[in-house]
């Protein structure tokens, strides 16, 4: 064991394993391929795309991408770092897409919150493969009277623990891969996600008609809490630059020239960062109802930031004009499998990056549908011709441990993209 004072920091075994992976990570991060990828992603998010960019996000594959038995570190926290390093290296070496990493290791501050004063319990069920993917919440706000139970949570940062962990990683591999106590990565503002967790689907769908004032009270509470949370991060110096490999949205990197790529000496401001805004839970509501009861609160939060990535799995083509008017700093919009990509592309034009998400079932399960994947890709490239396009394949949970299909998909996309841009 290697000790610091009276405190054991890490074992020689764990140190050697992390140094091995950090060296491989740094070699990739400093390669000409990564330099070119960063340039191309920046051109895309600057709205001067040279070609469609694409990547497969294996984050939901779990054991099928990096299995626990492959990890060698014994320390719990170092084992997690090992997992992240190995996953990044595997993405680069096996998939062959436009995944990009930076030549440093960013880690965030340890920040906690006590919630809203009510218990939002989540119950998970285990599926046939042993994964706890399905779950439901015990929604605590069941009547308008329950709203009075909501309280503003305190926010706390453990600076000592955060700095100690950063120093430990620096001691292990900082000479190979610089360690940066980064602050923040994705700044997610999912107001209606928390609204759903509090109210449940029945109240979410009926209160806009039966209890509009009560619904507005909850939305105002959530809006004000998001504003307080983000101002807390800024005031405490906990923000970090996310115009880099840090996610600007679901699987989408934040490279853009209009925002700082690294945290300035005086600290980051909110208007120097990306935020991610979405509202999947209001998909079944009419554009008019969404625009009246939800969008104004979302826009109040969005205007804090320099740029906004909008959307996730919801279709937005039927309400895009209202969203764009309310949130003019949108730079990228999610084009989910449920979105009419032709309609949205016609409205967006060249002014916003289209972030296309292919349908997960096409590559999932025992037998990928390669004809379907090809047809979906051709439809996307035809619909978005002349637009700034990224293709982010995510929300895939099962590939039957066949990682080779991810490279095949990457090769398919690259061939189609190259053919379309000769």
C-alpha cells in the first residue's frame, strides 16, 4: 500500500492498473485523430458543418460493454475511474465513430441536496437479463394541499473531499493525464421530469384542466429551485467549462468556439456554459397547452445560459416554432425516433444543429435490422441535406454481447456520409 501521512491512499496494484489505462487514454487524447475530431465538432456546433458527425453512446449497455469482471482495481472509487477509462478507450478502439476525448481527466465537485422535503421513492424491477431497467415512482404530491409540503432544499459542497480525491488521482496518473477539478459537465434542467416524479402521470395530465393554479404553483416552485441551484453553482465557483467533451445534451459533445473551452481563472459564469432543456413528459399535451403552462417557466431558466441543447426522446416538430421563439439561444435540438425529421429540418434549416437519434430497436436484440438501419440513415441524410447534422445513437440496452455490431454501424454511417458528401 502507498500511504500519505496516516491515511492509506491507494494500493500499488490499483496504481499500476490506472496508470496503464491513463497512458492509453492520454495517447488517444493527444492523437491527430482527436485533434481533427475536436475541430470538426466545433465546426458543427458553430453552424458551419463540414460533414455530419456521428457517435454511438454505449452508456446504457452496462455489462455488455464493460463487465465488472474485467475491472481489476479494489478501491471502490478507483474502480469507478477504471471503468470510465476502460469504457472511453474501448469506444475509441472498437467503435470507430467520431467519439472524442480531451487530453485531461475532468472530475466534478461533490455537491449534495436533500430533495424537496418529500420522499420520491423509486421501485425497480429486475428483467430477464438481471438488469433493473424498469421502475416507477411513489409520487408524493397527490392533491393540491400536498404542495405545501414542498420545501427549498439546502445545497452543500464538500470541497475537502473533492480536492482530496483530485489529489489522489493526480498522484496516481497526473504525470500521464492531467487531473482537473472541473466543476460541472451537463447542466440539466428537466423541470417537467421532476414535475412528473412529484405528481404522477394522472395528475400531470388532468391538472392542466382541473387544477391549473395548483399546477402553476408546482412549476413556479421547480423553476425557482432550478434558478437557485444554478446560481448556487455559479456563486460558489462550482461551474466548469462544458464547451468541450462534456455533454451539452444527451450524448452530444459541447465543442463550440463561442464559449470557453476551459474554466477561466476568475471562474465560469452561467452565460458561458451550455444547458440541456427538455420536456418529454408533456409529449401528449397539445402545443398550445405546453406553450401556455410549461414553456414560459422553462424559458426563464434557459435564458441564464450561453447556449441550450433542447429535447431528448420527445418529438418537437409540432411545437418547434414556439420553443424557438421562447428560447432563442438554442443551438442544437434532439430529433428523436418519434419526431418528423423532414418537417423539423425544413423549419430549422441551417440555424440549429439537428441531433438525430436513430431508433434503438433496429440494432438491439439477437438480430440487428441492417436493412432498417440503412433505410433510416438514408432517410435522415435526405431529410437533413444542407443542415448541420449530428447522429447520436443512444438508449440501446441490449446487443446480445455482440460489440462488433457497433463497429459495423459506424462503418455503415461513415460510408453513407462519405458518399453523400463527395
